[in-house]
């Protein structure tokens, strides 16, 4: 995505199973936005939000 440290990854999921009359199948198209971190590491969440020192703990 231009101007950000994010990429959009398009994907297709296909599922096929045998039936008595032949085969039943379905497919689903989608896209997932991923954050690009240091050295090109991909993550679903912004890397700075995953830093343990920046996260707050809820009291027990």
C-alpha cells in the first residue's frame, strides 16, 4: 500500500470433498493486509504494538 509499511496479499482458498454423486467444491477469494517490519518480516499486527515492553497488563 503506497506510503505505508503495509502490503495487501490476495489469496484464494479452495476446498473439495468427494460425494456419492461426484465432487462438491467451493472457493473463496479474499485479501489480507499485513505489516512489513524490519528486514521484511511480515506480521498481522503493527510490530511496535507487539513489543512486550509497550503492552500493558491487566490486573488479575
